[in-house]
C-alpha cells in the first residue's frame, strides 16, 4: 500500500504557521491581510468553494469580504467593483470565482485585477513572471502540489514529471513551476493531453505522475509503474444516494488499484484540494507584506 500524501494534514500544519505569522504582523506592524472574494451566480461547486475560502480566512485571521451577486450581474458593474478593490487599502487580494456567467468576458475581468493583488496568479503579468522565474503570485493548485511533494520529502530534481492535462489553472503552470532552475524544481516535464498518442507508454515512464484531466479513471493501474508518486488533481462529483448531499467526490485516478502500485499517492478528497485553499491564504499574506514593504 502506498504512502498517503495527506494535503489535509499538511494544510493544517501550514495554517498553524500562517496563523502565527499573521499574529506577528498584527502585533508588530498593525497589519491585517485582507481578501475580497467575488461570486456571481449560484453554481453549487462555486458556492461551496467560496464558503470554504471564507472559513479558511477566518481561522487564520485574514479579513475576508464577500461580494455576492445574481447571475445577471453586469460586466460593467463587475469591472467597476474590481477597480474600487484595486484601490482599497484594506484589501490585498482579489479573487473572482470562476467560471463566470457566459455574458461576462472572463479575460477582461481577470486582466482588470491589479497584478499586485492577483492572489489567484491568473493575470498575464504573473503568468509571465512565473515563466521567467521572478517573484510574483503562483497559481494556488500547482503551487500547492509542489509544496505537497516537497514537504513530504519527495525529491523533484532530475525526476520525470508527467502531467496529464494542459489547463491554464493546473497543467501548464505546474510544468512551468517544476521546470525552473530552483530548489523543489529542476524536473524534466512531459505534458500530455487529449491528442497525446501512446498515453500509457508515457505515463509508465513517470517518476511523478500528475492527473489533472478533469475526468474520472483517466489514470488506471496499467498506466502506472511500480514505485511512482501519483498526484490526483481531479474533483469529480459522482451521484451517491447513500450520502445526505446525494454525491461524493472522486479524483481522476483509479485510487483503489493505483494505490497498490504507487510509492505514494494523494487522495481525493483530502489531497490537493486543501493545499489549493492553503496557498490562497499564503498569497494573501504575501501580498499584504508586499504592500506594507515587509520582508
Ligand atoms: N474556480 C475553480 N478553481 C478556482 C480557483 O482556483 N480560482 C478561482 N478564482 N476560481 C476557481
């Protein structure tokens, strides 16, 4: 049986560290990190993510302000709100929950956020900084995956990391982060996607295999070599009448079978998800320190 890479446990440890740091910022610098969370519409997954983010902020001592609007909220009004938040000195991070309703241009909204408050790391300025390897906000899921590997003592340098999925939120930025000439990186990367030929052949050559395709059972046991480290980024809702809420979450990996071959594996839930949320807190604290000129 593989070692379980518990994001839930690591997230808890990191949140304790952050709580202590925020207390220090309050005492020494009279600084309270502030996050604005914008939610448009009532997509159940988004509502649940936003609730989680607010709860996380409260637990570590970050001020969080919610802005919730109906699904027909106008793009112009949203751009005006972002403009106000860009200038709001209590707010260090601005998060607009995605996906946005179809009548709103997602790029226009994300590009309107001040890159110095872009704690999601989605603004092209931060994407560019990530690629070059200069300081900026790293997107939360890939940054959380790097932390989950590093803080579990898994060597990344020189390893072949195979990523299945090329999204702008996970696959592409994870490749950029792990290829840098830096500690916790220096990996050789292969990105696979829906047009990849011989997918199983490539995944079998992975030292670290990351499933981020958004589809259950993307990675099955026959695709994994003995001793591989497997990271499951999938969050798929599967109908389950035995649960009160009517569904349960499964990842992109066939956990049951793959965990018998892998050296280590991250579970769903309790793996990458809590790390994503934790890195949002990390970026918000970082932003507050940057704005106050604190090292
Ligand atoms: N929707 C799903 N994941 C994310 C995320 O990491 N950030 C934002 N803003 N929206 C999301």
